[in-house]
């Protein structure tokens, strides 16, 4: 029980497998030590390619792995994602709001949200506090060709082609990070007396021994589910969506603008995502099978494609169906096995939490890689606590979008606001925010997934009313004048950025041609 | 705005160019682009730094003349006081391009910026006489060709130094005798630590390709910053 942990075995390729391998190997691989990382990938099972949107965290993840951002853009059909734009979520009457990645102006030391309450009729919240908005509204880039790799003028993550991304990661892991790629099917699992996984039998590459096994086998969950029988906790009572119809849609011309955000448009019983890559758009409808038929969901999706890309595009679209049971494992790290990716859990893609959870999980494994088997159980316990907490925060944050909606046109929207469908932790926050605006101390942890800025964008984007305490000094006249000056300053910065940034397409074409500089 | 048109004796037989550097507003610039083949001459007079093209993000070397936009400390009373004038200043108001002909040979094509303050109808050097280029124009032609050659060489030089991480950003803050401060930002210099770490193979390759000497020329040129500060101090007395 006291042997050291030198050999990590990742089971499963795809983005989760290769991203985990890259993050862990980048931290530990060296010609000077005994660390080894194997990745077993079945040549027969296609990857599902989940997650075409990332958080800004992906920039530092890629940088840390030593991947050039220029190569990433050139090889993964990547584009810039500056946040999410929501349509029809609040009233279903053509209204829109944004959740940009850049925090409100002066967010560290000044909370502008209380002061915005006085101008809420004139200016949408995000436009008043975030300099990123004109860029988002005009399909402009978050940087220009002189900005170094991974640096930015305003914060951004990516949209990407998941298949191409896994391929780039594979090449980089094998060539630069010493990852040993085994293309074989798993046939059996051998256990130690204590119940750990000792090794994995394969059909064509013999027995692969390991000290720590990472289950990236997707929904099949070969290790954590099939072998260890760790149950999944269903979250369907909070998040109703369990089906998706995904399509790829061509641009009309090679010059069509590339959107700066994921577009999310609410439907009768779900919502449609619209992700712009340089090469195509990824458009899909995620819905609840309990409230919508596949036939109707398909009709809504085709209507959206027709509206935004034309009749021809709608006729040509080939649609793939995905079903899922929203939820996550009761625990993610059991014995000497950690589940990362869809083996750990899956919920609807609103706010694109899939890839960021892979990044966070792999980063924690990398950072806390137990020195020996003895302390692994402690690390596992802490890992499980942290990620159970994170899944709950993601569920709260996604659910927030539904309970703020004032739509009552279908049972789906009405039922989403039923008290028994709202997690208690979320209901408490809402109760508080009726009387005070979200601020730094609303978050418990330093590495919280959603900062209070995100809650502000969604709450005030969706017309939530906070009844300010009239006794509060925060709203006095002097503070109000200071806030006014900041609104003006923000608007000036926004105008300057909009005048100087290239369009997404211009910048991406320049990156293809000239590359971004490292400094 | 510049307006470049193809140069021809038919159109430009009466056109003249003011050749003295510093005489017109065209030369009142903070820096000009240079290339490694003239670094030896540049470093005798000017600091050599690097900057990024606004259009492509690619690095280019430059000779620095001042601490702020539109400041050229080498010009006084419409005269440029330095023993060497950078080629990119001397070539003005001309540009050279190359055209591929049907039989696959390349022909140089010279253009002139008719909006340049250096272009005149009454003063300066004639470009053509009796439909033939004047000696001045012949001199410009050979300078333009040398410049083209220099810029081609520069492409390999820039790739070599960026691939080896030899550039680093820097900020220079100078305080003048009268107490005012000037900040120079957005430029890049040779990273001397990285330079000293280069291995034998790289050094040998750099040497063969003519990259090693200009790197050290650029390093040596930093001593010229003091000349610029002295000039600025003399001005702000």
C-alpha cells in the first residue's frame, strides 16, 4: 500500500482523454524521472466530440502544455469566444442579453451593480459595465495581430472543432510530452487484493500496468461505472433537458462574419446553441423529451437554421441525435481510479461546463498527484468533495437561467420555476439577492467556478429586481457620482476598442497567414 | 496619405525631388525601419530596436530618432545631423516592387509617392533628362535594389531571432535634466541572457547566414541611447 505513484494510465482518447493526458504529463514528464503516462485508445470506437465551447481557462491550459496558440488556431478551426448571448430567455419576445467573459469595469474594488439600478431602464447591464459589448455585438475580435499569443485586450475562450482538437492534443502529447499512445481495445481489468486496478488487458498490446488509472471512456464509464459500480446521481429533477439534436451548417460565403459569442436561443422546451467556427457553424437543439417530441424539436431546429442560414442550409443539414441522463457520479475518485469527462457526468451544455471540468479535474490530479498509494485515499476524498461541490455550483448556475425566466407559454418554462425543481442552495441565493446585489463574499471558495460577476450578468440581464437597502451607504450621492464616472469611462474604453479591433474573421485569417507572436 | 504611382519618364520628366535629409516634414519621424545589412552603419549613430508591424504582427528592426511620436532629435534647422542616413529615409519618396514577366524574368518597378513633401516641380534634383534617368535617379535605383536585398535578408534574420526567443519587450524611462520624464514603450530588444545561452550549432549557423554580427551590432547600439538623451536635454534647456 505504500508504493510510489509513477505510472498513470488514461483509458480513452477523445478530448477528455488527451486533454487530461496533456495536463498531467506537462506537470510531471521529464527525462530525469521515472514518471510514465500511457493512453489506451480504442481504434474502433469513435469519439463523441462533446464541447465545442471553452472557458477563458483554456488559454492558460494550452499555454501550460506548451502548445502554440497559432498552431491551435490553424489546426483546430478555432475561433474566439467572448461569452454567451441569450435570446428569448426572459419573455420569449425577441429580447436579448449577454454574459461576457470580462468582469464589470473596476470589479475588484467597486460594485457597479447597485448604481446600475438607477439607469436600468436606459442601458442594459452588460453594456453599462463591460467594455467588451461593442466587440461582441459587431463580431469583432478580443485582440489584434500584434497582441502576443494567449494575451488579450478583452477576455476570451474558444470555439473549436473537438475532433481536430483531440488530434492536435494527441500529436503534442506523443511528440513533446512523452505520452505513450496505445491503440488497442481493453478486454479485461486485473485487480489487486485490495481492490485497486492493477492492470488492463488489451487485445493487441498485452497487459498495461499502472499506479493510477484515469477513466476517460465517456458515457460507457468502463472503470468507474462498469468495473467499480459507482452509481450516477440523476439531476433531472433540476435540469429537465435530456436530449439534443446537433447539426453542422455551412456559411453562405467564405466571408460571412464569425460570431464572438455562443448564441443561445430559448425554444418551447429547451434552447438552441449556435457556435461559429471559421469553417462552419455548429447548431443544435437541447430539449427535454418529457416536454417536447423529437419531431417538434427537429422542426424548431430547422426553423432556426432556415431563419439564420437560409432555406438551402436547412435542407442540407444532417442532424445527429444524442440522449443523456443529466447527472454525475456519486464520487469521481475511487480506489486508484479517477473519472474525468463524460464518465464523471454530463449535463446540458448551457455555459459550456464540459471542457472546463476536464481541465479542472486533470489540473487537480496533476497538482496533487499522490506521492504514494498510502496518501491517495486522502487526495481522493478531497477531490470528491471539491468536485461534488463544483457540480452542484454548475447545476445552480444553469438552473438560475431557468428560474429567472418569466416565460409561461409552455409547461416546460412553468415547471422549471416550481419550488421542488429548484436546489435549496440556489433558492437561498435568490432570496438574498432580492435585497442585495451579488458581490465577492457570495462565493465560498477562491477557485469558485462562477464568480459573482457571472451571477450579476445573468440576474440583471434577465430583468431581476433587487430592492436596495435604503440605509446603505453604497447608494449615497458621492458613491453614485463615482459610479457615473465609471460608466462614462467604460463607455469610452468600449468605443476605443470597437474602433481599433479587427473582425474575428480578419484576425483569424491573419493568424493563418502570419501567426501570432510569442511576446 | 501616400499616393504611389509607377514612375515613368513620360509622366515625370519635370518632377524634382528635394534630396537633403531633414529638409521636409517627411523626415520628422520617431523611427524608421532598417535591416541587418546596414546595422553596422546604423549603430554608429542610432539605437536599434524592434517593433511589430500593425498590419501583420511581424517584428522589424528600426533605427530610433526620438522619444515620442513625431520627434526626430537628429533634425535641427531643417538639417539632419548624423554621419549616416538610414536607407529607408534616403529612398524616399520612392518604392521598389518586382513584376514577373511572361518569360519568367523579374523586372524592377519603381513607384513614386506624389503626395510626399519631398516631391516638387521647381526645386531639387530632376529624375529624368532627355528621357534617361539622371545620375541621382540611377543612384536611387541602386539604393532601392540594395534595400530590397536587405529586406529579404531581414526575413530570415527575424525568423531566426524570434524562433530562438532572442527578443524581449522593454520599457525605458528617462528623466531629463529639467526633471521631466519620458517613457519609451512598445519596443523590443535583444535578450542578452538568451544570447549567451545559445549553443555552438546555433551560433555557427547564425554566423554562416550573417545573423550573428548584426545581433551584436544591435546590442552595441544601445550605447546610442545616451546620445538621444543628450540631444533631448539640449533641446529642453
